[in-house]
C-alpha cells in the first residue's frame, strides 16, 4: 500500500526527565493506536532545552547510544511494531558530545543514527558549547517504512542538506526541532520568524519532490541565567507534501499528536512533471564549495 501513516508528537518539557519520557511514551502509544507506522519525536525530547546557557554540569545529561533511552524507546518500538525517530544528547566519548537523532526499527533495533551537522551559536541557543558537528555526512537511514532523510533543527535552514539527502535517495525529510520566539520580540517579528521557518522547509519539499516532516516542541522555558527572556517554543509541527502543500499543521501552544497520511507514490508522480533533479547544472555548481564568492 502506498499510504504511510505518520505520527508527530508535539509536547512541552520540564526538568523532570521521567515525566517528559512518560509524556513521549503516551503520545507514541496514542499515535500507534491510531495506526501510525512511523512516529517522530521533537529535538531533545527527554528534557529542557539546556542550551540557553553554557554550563558544564549539563554534560551530565548526555548518554551513550546504544544506551538507556535508546533501549527504552527501542523496546517500545518493538512492542508497538513501529519505526520511531527519537532525539538524544549523545555522549560519544569524554569531551565529545553530539545532538543525535536515533531511528529505531520495528524489531527494536537501531536502524541508524544522524548527528546534527549545522550547529548554531546565538543568544539562547549556545549549541556550539555542547555539540560537535556530525561526521556521518548526509546519508539516509534505510528502514522498513522507507529511506528516511533525518536531519535536526538548524539543519532545516540549509537547502544543501535537504538536497544531499534527496540525492542519496531519501524518500522523506524529517526534522526533529526545538525553536521558538524571543518573548521580547513584537508579535509581528515573531510571526515573521515562524512563517519563514515553515516556508523554507516547504521549499525543501518542492525543490526535491519529497515530503517533509517537522516536529517542534511547545511551551515556555526560562533562561536559568536570567540573561535573556527565555524561549517560548512555537510548536507548529507540520507535514508538507511533495509540492509544498501543507498536509497537517499543529498548534502554536498546545501539546498534541498529529496523524498524517503520506502517499509514498507522489514523489514519483511529481518528479515526472517537475524534473528538477534532471535539469540540475552540476557542471556549474563548483563554487558552492566556497564560503563566499568575492
């Protein structure tokens, strides 16, 4: 059957790890009960977004993969017979940490991982302090529900990342995300930022003829240092089809489980009428490897 039912788990998080995981598990079970074969969680869903400050104690939150969380979510994937995309703070070695998406197969095994490649460093998003850029390139992960092009949050602003996943055969582009408003920004600026975020990802769907799945968190998380006004995560988890059409879009403020049917045959149909991959001028793109054309 060409239809893939996908579940998106949009939730708020607190400093209570067991409660966060319980929330995620409840959402996963709801999605599976409604027929989801693929379920996607948001970025760093087991806890608060700790990157608002630079604190060495936060490295204690990291864990190995395989490790406790991958085992717990793997067991759940096996019990429910689903493919599950989770997002963890990975400890690879002492002093070497990654922001890592882990894909769990229906039998509970790890189908693959993706380590976030683009790492931001902005007020409230001090990720370069914590995360080493990934070294696995942009390789899709083969699963029983298809070849998944898993990327993470800041990666979603870069068309190169989406393109390389598509060129490697990704059938879906998936972005676990943690992004939100600066509460001090005016309403108009907040709206511009959110719509830019949705628009650029819909563009990836159009340019590659590939559905895009994005799962973001909701709720307010304060800055422990008091330096900034914290982050109000804007939710708006969504799925876009191969022509950028919105198949579903979540609330700005509420926790929810979105269920979306994706027609896996549409990429073939759309790429036949919009053959962007065919018409790429690969002989003229060498300067893309430069930082800037002076």
